[in-house]
């Protein structure tokens, strides 16, 4: 089954970022076309059924996220 999604594409330094606006999925590439193709691959994986012969591995990961300052209200 084919579905149509809306994507936003922008450049960040040397990379193009493609973000699906309908589902919280994003990817990147060295060109706009590559970023969109990688996003399409990511969406296909997102919507594919898990392989019933393989049990998933669930792990906790720790990621350091930069804090953004809240704007001051005067």
C-alpha cells in the first residue's frame, strides 16, 4: 500500500535534513534527494511489521541533551 506524506527539508551545515510532518520521523543526506530517499526508507521501516521470528531487545540509553534557556518575560 502506498501512502503520501508531507516532508520539510532544510540544510544544516553540510547536511540536508528531511522531516516528515505527518509522523515524527526525520533523516538526513548530503543532498536534498538523498535526505528524502533516506526519509522514505525510514518511513518504510517505521510502518513495517516486526519479524515474528526475532524477539526485540529493549535497552535503556542515556543521552546528554543541551539545555535551552527559557526566554525571560518582563
